[in-house]
C-alpha cells in the first residue's frame, strides 16, 4: 500500500504572501541559516507561526492502518543466511553506542569507547561502530579515550574513525531557556563534539508554536558552527512518544527538516514509547520526499528500545525499501542504542562458530 506522505504539499500549501507580509514577527528575519532560507522558499514567504501552521497542518493526514501494515510487511521480509553476517556488520557500523545515565562516570565512558573501537576482541574482522553518544560533560573523556580513532584524527590519516555525539539542549526534557540550550550546545561543540543530538520543545510544538520550535532548531544549528568552518552535525530528536499521533510525527519531521536538521531522530530513550518501525518508516518517507523535492539528503536515527539483531535487520530492510540502500551509511542512518551491540555480537559469533557463546562473551553494560 502506498502511504501518502504529503510530498505534494509544496505547491498544495503555499503561504499567502499577503498574509506573510502582514505578520508582525518573522523567524527567518532573526535567523540567517540555510534552514531558514529553504523554509522561505518552500513557504513562499516569511517563516511565521501562521505560515508554518498553514503548511504543516495542510499536509495530508497519515493513513495509520496503511502505515502499520506496510511496516509489519517490511518486518516479515526474510534475508538469506549468507547475507545475515553482512547485515549484522552493517548494523554495527550504523550504531551510535550510547550511555546516557545520570550515573555515567569517566570510567564507564572509557569502557564504552573501548567497546566502540573493538566490539569483539576475538574477531579482528568485526567493524567498529559509527559513534559514541554521551552527555556533553563527558565529551572530553570520550575524545581522549578514542585517541587516533576519533573521527577527525582518523580522517586526517585517511581512515574511518568514530565520532563523538553529545546530547544537548536540556536533554531529555528540553525544558530550559534558549540561552541555556545554546550554552549547552556551545560547551559540547567547544569540547570537540562532532555531532549534537538536540531535543525539540515538545510543549511548544503541541501548543502549535511551530515558529518557536523552528527558531530553536535554526539557532542550535548556528551554534553547531565551528570557527574552522567544520560544523558539528545536528540530529533533531522529536521524542515521538510524546507527540502522540502519526500526524504530529510527520509535521515535526517536516519542521525539523525545513529548519536544517542533518538527521531526524525518533527518541531520547527516556520515555515509555521510543523508536518503532512504523514511526521510523514515516520519518524515512519524509526524508525520501525531501530528497525528491530538493536533492538534499537528511538522515534518520531510530533510538531507544532497539535491542535485538532481529529488530535491527527489520530497520535495515525498511530503510532500503523506503529511502533506498544509499541511506544505509553512517552519514544517513544510525541506530541509537545502548545494548543492541551485545546481541549483534552474539549473533555474529553464532554464525562464525556455529554456536552461541555464554553471556560472558559480551561485556555487561
Ligand atoms: O539515543 C539512544 C537511546 O538513549 C538509547 O536507548 P536504549 O538504552 O533503549 O538503547
């Protein structure tokens, strides 16, 4: 079943220039990023609460039954045993290995980094993960522990390294002033974070204050700029479990993409409902449609509650069938997960040796 993603909205819901001209406050006037510029183009006028609401609320509603049926059908696709090891290796390469606990210590981050670099010490062919994801204050610890494996240093030697992602903007609630959020981002970027995982203000979004959410994303994107011109990549967490409806997830995805997100991410992992296959499918459809409209590629990161290889492979199939196989690369797709890697290592070991190893084969996280 084809899911209507609202891609036709570009022409179906242009902002009225006259109304936009009357608007007292325009977000784009106070933000000069490419995100604001492309929203101006799409909305055919200044970015305001009114024009954003008109655009986002004009996007056709999600066919929930169709979406869930499509996700379920993609989830039942089998892959050949011969392809399974390749798929598991790809899953590892796409993981943001995460620790986001109040009790995190430098020692825990060093252990996480050691595992990120060498997930399976008994198998040198095991790939490394894409990134480690930590709270901002632990970025220097992660960078020091990565040493030559840190992505920018590795790149200088022509090899692929591991990035450091920091959650910021008053993660996970997002309840703080914009000044506090920007200081949080600036700290992490100054400490050397390669990627910033920000949360949107769900309260503002649900109250219909789309301009405020847009403006915050634009401002955070600006704060991701480094003096050397090499930006930290911005992942925008929608916290889908708090957005309640698929329609809201679709609107928030479009809003984040319009504002300049490099990635849209489902969840913090801190609420009851986190990543699901249908919601990730919906977000993949948005980035697919944005790519068709503009040629720009935006990444997707399901996060929270993805713990088994079986589930991770369902996500790979869904990505390939929705956005295309091209998206199965670390710059366009990630799994945000704390314990998925352990299960993938056990499954790899089973393929390699023909039997499952004991629980002590993987580290206890
Ligand atoms: O962003 C990543 C999540 O916080 C990880 O969630 P998880 O512990 O359920 O895998």
